[in-house]
């Protein structure tokens, strides 16, 4: 857990963290409780680096393999 918090930081992960925090604060101040869940999810995604949106998979196996049969 400590390793996930301290390693693998990129500017995109900082954006997730910042945007999640902003959505979370705004949702709490406006008492929009559904927004708290959305903000918390995005904030935690940035904090712990989970999700394949930035390539930071929890298992590290979210590499998409190209389809060889597809013609461009």
C-alpha cells in the first residue's frame, strides 16, 4: 500500500487527484451527496493510482494488444 502511494506519480495522476478533490469539495458545499461519491472515486483513483484510464492498473496488465487482422 505504501508503495502505491509513493511511486508511479505522473502529471495525469495529479490531475485526477486535484479534480477529485475539487468535485468532492463542491459537492459537499452544495449538499449534492451523489457528487460526493463521484468526487471520492476520482480522488481515490488519483491517490492510489488504480484504474486503467492512465495505464496504472492494479495488476499491471492493462496493455491493449493490437488486432493484427484489422486493416487500416
